[in-house]
């Protein structure tokens, strides 16, 4: 059978692959610690569960408008108007089945076959595949730094890039573009006129002062060419509920809404009511508790990793990942390294190749203190033994 070229050229998600492999080994009884998780290891806040139960009891279990229930779109508009000092209305908002779905929908509106899309490196695994699915071409920054600069954007735009997906805090590095850097990025976006999909899914897990620097704060006049992507998955430990938000100019939302209407229709009605509860502020105690736990674990893992010979890393300023480079004379193949680390060292991690970097591995600190401590011990012994050489 002949399958469509774009669809059959898509690659699977390496993060899911390595996560599944570590889980399978553990389930088979092997002594495995897994730092592969891309999700909070906390339960969903009670307010969301109660709202979902109530929605079911009240029969809110049928189709909703495909863009999402109006109360939730309004709540999102209100909350993120405050975050970005804008006056968003429900017309600026679409609710989808997770932030991943929001990105895919918004991307589909702006990428035609052959269009170039700039992806800062390291990038989240799904971006290049999402671009490829639409027949677009991913291009990467000219400079090799871990954070994109305005000049990278100018060069890419001069070479034909029409847009960019921006992700700060970044998965996998946990790094954040400083206010100064975001200003520089915003200036280049303005100058070149490219569109931006700003993937802000980790915005509430920022360990610096105040709010994470944002393109719209740096230059509010960019609001028509920037789509903000956010959601409840990471902030409220709601990855399984599949609710994400896109906030953008009404035309972009309207076209994306048609794509959604002809594909998935509305996201799960019950999940939307659960999301409404947390977006409206009924789970702030849990949000802050989880935030504090992640911040403390970030410090714990970094303090432990500081003592490990053979790696270099920058302390993450957001999300729940740390992204060390393995320093050896010959360099490493990150997939071989992660496989050996799992099989011989009993530690599950994700290879940097999944995020566009060779030589790196991603460790998630969405794990207990004892798992984090044991994981770093295992990494250290593995490096000392040189099992990967
Ligand atoms: C950078 C980034 N964007 C988007 C998502 C997707 O979030 P959701 O689970 O809401 O689809 C993830 C999830 O891992 C992510 O890491």
C-alpha cells in the first residue's frame, strides 16, 4: 500500500520511546530509576476533580462549541490579559486537546508546503515533526548558543524563514531567555515581520524573579503576529485531561477553529470544566506547593550534579529539566549513551539527539528526592566506570 509521503516520513517521539523502554524494564522487575518524565509527579488538584464530577452530574457531557465553552475562553482571556498586560477577549482564544494540539492547529494556519520555520536549538521533539507534517521545512539558528538571538532571527528571515516557534522556559534545557534577550528577539521579530508561536507551557515554572520575560511584554505591538500557547498540563498536573489554549489575533483563531471543527471538534467537555476551575484560581494552593517542590528539587539535582565529573550544565531557570553535556575526548552518541546508561547503569534519561543536540542528555526532576539522589549516584558511577566508551 502506498502511504502519504508527509505522514509516512514522520518520526516517532524519542521521549516517549525512552520513557516507555525505562517503564517496561521497571515493570519487568529490573532496578530502574527513570528521569524521563515530561509531566508533574503530583495528583491533579481537587478543585479540578470536583468541577469535573459536577460537570458529569449536571450532564455537561455532550458536544460543546468547537472552540471551547465560552466561560473557559473568557477565563483564559481574563487571566492572560493580566499576564501580558493586554485586553484579550474570547475571540482571541481557542481551547484544544492539550497545548500540543494548540500548537499543531496554529501552525497549520501559517505553514504552507515549502515554508521555512525557524526552530531554536534545542527544540521540543514535536516541533520538527509538526512542521514536516505540513510540508514545511525546519531551519535552525546560525549560532550554536543554547538560546536564540535577534541576529539568528534576522539571518533566518533573510534566508526565507517566515515564522518561529519560541519556547522559554525551554524543554529540554530549562533555560530562559533573559528580559534583555527577549527584547532583542522582539526587535528582530518586529523588523523581519515573521510570525511567532510562543510555547509558554512552562511559564508558571519559572524560578527567577517575577514573570518569565515574554515577547509580548517586550513589545506589546507584536500581538497580531504572536500566538501564545499555554495550558493546564504542567502548571496544574493535568497532562491527562488534554486541555491547551491558543491566544492570538481573531483571524488566526478563526481559521484554526475551522481546522479544529473539521478534525477533533471540541476538546473533552468534562476536562474543559475542570480546566475552568483551575484557570479561575481555585487551585492556587496546590499550584504554589508544586512550584515550590520543583524549585527545591531543581536546587537538589543541581547541587548533586555539580559534584559529578565529566559533565557540564547550566542551572535551569524554569521547567523541570536539566540538560548536561557529557564531556569526553571522543564525544558521545547520545542515543548509545542513554541506552547504555539505562541497560548498564539502571537510569532512564532522554538523548539530546531528540532535541537537536548531540552530546547532551535530558534529566527530568519531576521525581522524588530519593529518586533524584539515587539517579545522580547512578550517573556518577556509570561515568566513572566508563561503561559507554
Ligand atoms: C515544550 C512543550 N510544549 C508543549 C507540550 C504539550 O503540552 P500538552 O500536554 O498540554 O499537550 C509539552 C509537553 O511535554 C512541552 O514540553
